[in-house]
């Protein structure tokens, strides 16, 4: 059954990736093109001079993987500028902080032209990220279904998608949002990437521990109270971590605020489309795979057969 769920999870990820690519192309690429135009304009050099060091007390964050430069290519579906190529499918969210730095060629001097980056590159980056997420999503579902939750598969899948989006995308995004081209300093990319991925890892670990604590508490105080306890523990840990970790502000003073808002909204929107489509598609596929075997009050885990 694990193999069946894994395959269906990857198929659901592929479908979600295609939808996210369409969204990223029509909603995310226009702000990217505008930002690249600003980056390549004569005033860009003055931006580099006035951008300054990260403000005191602000160590520098990231470049998404999804961007963030974080892992998945620059797509809007995957995370920020955190170091990844410039394909705006933001993975993890920010695959989008598209190389905000000097020496980042987008036009004729680029190894891969913008035409390829914004089409085939975007499709490849977002769908590859989505398929990987779909596989991990299926594994998590198989582990949790029947052990942590006895809800119908479609409900469990929907809740898992909402929780995964919150833990993997939304919370890290609130601390270290994606940045478009022309934002960020070349010398702080490594620091920003490390901060983003560190915060992302902390979010995942905190969620797992909070879920385990909530499950243990549920045996004593009931499922509702145990769930609230787990959520409260996660929120507390991440709020404290967010307050203690350094912030980074490398947005040039003359960078258009509306453009920054449009880019970040598109980056987050791509992730919403991806995770939403993944949850809905996997819910349908998983329910068909499990059928009447779906545990509804029996507490039996999903059978795992190789």
C-alpha cells in the first residue's frame, strides 16, 4: 500500500505542479520581468551602493528555494531567492528571490535566456519540486493515517495539506519572505540561505514534536484538547524563534513597494495553488486506493507492504 500511495502522491504532485506553473507564469512572471528591468537599468549600480550592509542587528536572510534560493529552482511554487536559480516557481516558497545581486545575468549575456527561464525552466522547476513534495506528502499520509488520525482519507489529506503548507511555506515565509531580482546583496546570500533553511528545519521539527505531544495528551484530556495543546506548543516555539533570529532588510529605499508586494503575493499564491491542488488531488486518489479499508474509528494504521 505504501508503494501505491507513493505513486499516487507523486502523480498528485505532478498535477499540482502543472497548475502552479500556470499560475506562476501568468501572475508571477510579470513582476519578475519588471524587477529584472530595474536590476538591469543604469540605476541598479546606485542601488548596490545605497543598499548598504544589512541593518544593524539584522544578519541577513535568504534567497528562497523554492526558491528562497532554497532548494528548488526559482519558481513561484517553491520556496525564495535563497540561492536557487531564477525560475520563479518558488519552492518552499521563494524560489523567487531571483538572484538579487550583481552578476546575475538575465538577458543576452545569460547562459539560459529569459524566454527559456520563464517557460521551460519554470515548468521544470515547479513540477520537479511538486512531484518531490507529493512523494513526501504520501509518505507522511501513510504514517499518520490510522495512527494519529482516524478520519476519512479525504479529510486527513486535506488537513495534512493545510498543515504542510503552514509549516513548510507560510511560517518560514512570514519570517523570511521571498525577494525579487534587484533586492538583496551578493555577499549575504549564504547567510540568508542558512537562516531560511534553519528556520524551515526548526518549523518542521517543532511541528513533529508538537504533534507527538498533542497525540500523547489526547489520551488523557481528549482529542480536541490534545490538538489545541499541540498547536499552542508549535505556535509558541515558532513565535519565540522568530523573535530571536535575526531579521534582514536589504530592500533598496527606492525599490517600488507595489512591485515587492506583487512579487511576494505571487510567490505565496503559487504555493497556495500547489498545496491546495495537491491536497484535493491526493484526497481523491488516496480514497480510491484505500476504499473501504479507510479506518473510521478503528484506529488501524494504513497497511504498509513493499
